[in-house]
C-alpha cells in the first residue's frame, strides 16, 4: 500500500502534540494531536455542530458523516464543534455509550489527523428528564458529564494555537442552563485576562448569544439565548475577542455589532439535526471555514474570513483508467476559491501490484469548478 499525495495539495505532517497551555485543557474526540505552529502563522479551522438524530433511537443524520468526510479532505488545523453530538435524553449509560460510538465512527476521517473540540450541548448534558425509564437507570448528571469528560476533556476550558486563544464554554450546567455564571464565569475572567496579549480570541458554546430572527416561531420559543449575554459581551469587549460561535438553533445566522466592538456572533447549528427554518432563512446544512491570516508588509494586521459551506459538493470518486494506472476525480463545486484540500490520501489498487517502482503524478483541469486529478 502506498499513499498517493497530489503534489499541489501536499498533506501536512503532524508534529509532536503540544502540552496543555491552560489549567483546563480540552481533548479531541476522536483522538488527534494538535500540531505545533509558530506564533503569528496562518490558521485554518472549521466550525460546525448539532448533528444529533431527529429522535431517540433514530440513526445519525447522513449529512453529519458527509460534513465530517469533507472536513477530513480539507484537513484544517482543528475543528470547533458546538455541541449535541448525541441524542442523549432518557438514555441509560449503555445507550449513551453506543451513541458516542456512532459519532466516533462518523468522525473517523479526522481520527489521528484533525483535533475536534466540543462544547457541551443540552443533548449531551441535561437534567429534568421525563420518560418511562426509572430515574436510577438514566444517565443524567453527573453520569452524562462524566461521559462527556471522558471524551472531550473539560466541560469548559481553552487552548492556544499559533498565538491565538480558543475558549469552550458550558451553557448546560445543570440548574444554571443557558448562562455562564459562578465558578465558570470567574474562570472565564481569569482566562481572558491571562490571554489579553494574544493576536485573537475565539469563543465557542452551545446556546446562542443572539437568536436568529429568522427561526421558526415554535422553535424560537424553546431556544432562549444566553441569559447574561450583556454581561459577557461587555467582558468580551475588553479583550481581543473576534467571534463567538454557537449552535442550539438548527440554522445559519450571524449578528455583528459595528462599529461598537467588532465581535461577530454566529449560529452554526447545521450538521444534521432537524432544521428550524426554510433554506432562504438559513435552514440548510452547513459548516463554516474560518481563516486567520497573518498580515503582509504592505497590509499589516491579521485578516479573518468566515465562509459558509453547504456539504455535498466536495468528494473523491474513481475515474476510468487505462492499464497500469489508477485515476480519481477531486470534485469541488463550491464557490470557495481556493478551498484548501490538505488531506487527500488514495490507496493503490491491488491490480497495480507491489508499491515498488510506482510513480504518482497529478494534473488538474478547471471545468466549471470541477477538478480532475490523476495518479498513475
């Protein structure tokens, strides 16, 4: 077996993982190391979340696996997930374990290559369950919290990368849902102060800070925004916070105060859970590609871009090939130019025999945003 690497889209090798840089380190699930990066380097990360099934016992939505497969092709530096990886409610510990296994299987394209960090959602950690299952058999708090920590590390915490700082908050603390209060708020204040000199700070949560005005009314009534957002927003304004990413509402939307503070508040909950609006109002499956690019001598200062991608337009597919060769298509019909693809790996077909002496070549043709790659 040999790994075919398209020369113009080289795979990045993963360096020795960084040690914990905060007192509450996060953990990737599936397991993957965070590679080393120099301060000030360009950063590429993806935001998504809310992939939970439509109901208890239902299969994982197919689009969730599609999104995770596309992220595996892009191979960003890491992924920020905004919660609800499982259905949860009224689960026994055994049921919850099976649901996490399903998510882990769907996220296999990231295993060992791309860290995925998650902020807990109400489907992962919840209290006040109403079901026929006896309470002593349910995996509510603290059982669901322990299940989360065993996979994603802290319920809230942070990490550093390339001179930027990333903070996960827990908006589903039992008894204090949809708010950041108490010990967590005090920790947040300390963490922000300790990182006030970073080039940028990004925050990710489950409950949204600003609800979409386009959400279906019934869904909007059951999805209140973070209760103490004014207090938190005033806190964020004192530091280099650039964006806050949330889920909970199953649609895409963002709110931007301009020019008061420049912080963008995103709702990016389109990884497969039932949508809360029509497509024209943000109700479509999606993930967000975020780029933090270092400034140039003639254009000082970092540049940040946010690009929303609808899945289903990025994939590899075998192509007809002649004797002694193998070909495959790299199909990218998104409107993002360029969309980085750093995770293309192709196994040599058994018909080509031993890997010894094989040569990988690549050619590209742009045809209405569809690319063809050849490996022989």
